[in-house]
């Protein structure tokens, strides 16, 4: 059977206009006619790929033919989803990893050398911070942290050893929104590459590549997969810049099983529908909480009280399903009581799936930190983070109401 399973460029030639997000999410990267005439991409359960004879192996190597060789270097399912993610991101290329953390580690290990420095905005996923502080440091790479959205501090921290500027946008769990124009302008001015972890925004809500960011990272475990049933990560950017990252991934082996990739591909089909609902639910829940007398503060970019609301409104299509809030006059126990009283959201780490999740960062991710460290990371005892799923907003709000009044 010689059915072409790789994405073709023909669509691009005939449709110069960028297609809608759902059309891209459903069709991009996929061959029109697939093996077995299947409408879905068959799952290629293959650890290795065969050659008909020795001359074919030699031709493959000498001519750099576009085919598979060994599972750690690539798989047809992976190529399809990478092409789909690149189109969704508006990037030239995308690379899949086994998790979001594997994507971050893979990119930084491929791009940095001993003696290099990177600069991070200090509000970030706890394990990203830990990887840089505890592990990159062992290889002689220095991480400088500056306050989130303090562009002067970031620029001042740049020196001739600086190789990358890194931030999330919005940040986890504070939902600060980075001004990507300023961020990339600093990078361009000093000839330093830029990386945005846009996991909380997704390509539906934010377009970092259009803003000139070099690398866009996602934990595809979250909204891209969308169903709380898989772990994966991705990086989008220029094909040339990603080539060494792909090569190192083939050595480190931080890849997905074909089954996992199928789940991601299936989850992506409903990407836009889900994001619209997450955005609506996040906004409704944030507005409800902001008006509730037991709430001290709500962190959500869609509220006019948010410090970067103007830049968020200008640059984002919606503000996602993650809402962080502080319970007024509550110690850690009274805060835990609110978490324990909700009926619909499940208590778990993670975000971005169809099921709503809720957690108290102190208990879930920062329990082993000292009080000083939590203060430094901006994690007060009365903070709750809720990931609004796709349930009905009225039900989520009614549930929060009873939990806050319990
Ligand atoms: C979850 C998350 C990660 C890590 O992704 P995994 O898929 O869990 O490895 C990185 N960045 C952000 C912003 C996240 O929310």
C-alpha cells in the first residue's frame, strides 16, 4: 500500500487566506485520503520502519528522504499532529514532546551551553523554575529572575552571556499578561531569543508568533489535549531553529506513543469549541467571584480590575478558563474548607480539561516550600486556583456560591 500519509502543501497554494481555527484544528496536517481509506489517521503501532532492501537504506541516508526510520526519531502520527499544531500556531514548524516539561527541557538543553545565561519573569510554573535553578545550574547555566512584567528589570539583566528571555503569558497561577511587543522588542534589540510558554492562553487566545516571539511552548496536557486524559508538550517556531531541538529529542527520547498522539489529535478536533466555552466560563466565574463579599481578590485578565487588562483586551481573543482568587480573612484551613465544599470541580493539579478542577496552591504544589519561599513566589495561604471546564457556567457559579456560604 503506497498511500501518501504525509501532509501536502497543496492546500496552502489554493487557499492563501488563513482558514478558521476549527477548520485548521479538524483538517490541517492531515492527508485527504488516508491509509485504508480511513477518515481518521490510523495509529501506527511501530517501533521501527522497514526498508525493502539495503540500497533503499543507502538512498534514504544519502538523499535525506522524507520517510520514517526508527520510532524515537519520528512516527507518521507525530508528523500529522506537528503539522496541525504548526498551522494552529501560525508557525513554520512544531515539535511534539512527551510532556510540557520535556518540551522546555528539550529546548533549553538544545539551545544553551555552559556559561550561558537566561532571564525568566519570576511568576512561572513551579517545575520550570526548579529545572533552571536546580538542574541547568549544574551545567553552568545561570538563570536570572526578574519581576513579572518588569521590562526595565529584564533589559537591565541582559549581558553578553544572555541567550534567552523566557516568560509565560498569562502566568501560572497569577494570570499576569506579558506585553509581547515590548518583550520581543527587548529580545530583538539585544539579539537574544525569546520563548513564551502560552499554555494558559493557547493559540486560540494569543498569537505569540505573530508578535515576533521565537519559540512558543505549550503543555498540550492542558487545553490542546483538553480532556484530562493525556500528557504532551509542544514547541512551535522556525523550522531551522527547531531542527537541533528535533535532533536532541531523538537522542533524549522524550517522545509520545502513537496512541497518545491519537488522543491529542482527537482532542484537537474540538479545540475552538472548547476554548470558546472555557473563555465564557472563566469570565462568568471571575465576575461572580469579584462581586462576592467573601472574596478578597480575583486574578483574571478579563476583569477591568486586572493590572494588565488593557494589554490583555488588545492582544487576546479571550482570557481562558483559569481563575485564581483569594478568600477574605481566611487562614489555610478555612481556604481548604472552601475547596472541600465544592461539588462539581474535582480536587487535582492540572488545568484546561473539560472537567473543572480546583486546588489550593499552598496544599497542592507549594506544600514543601517554606513560608518565606511561598511569599517570594506570591502564593498566599488563602489562594485558590480553579480551572473552569466546559460544564454550564450557572452550575459552576451555584456550586461556588454554596461552597463560599457553607
Ligand atoms: C502544566 C504546565 C507546564 C508543564 O507541562 P506538563 O505537560 O505537565 O509537563 C508548563 N507550563 C505551564 C504554564 C503549565 O501549566
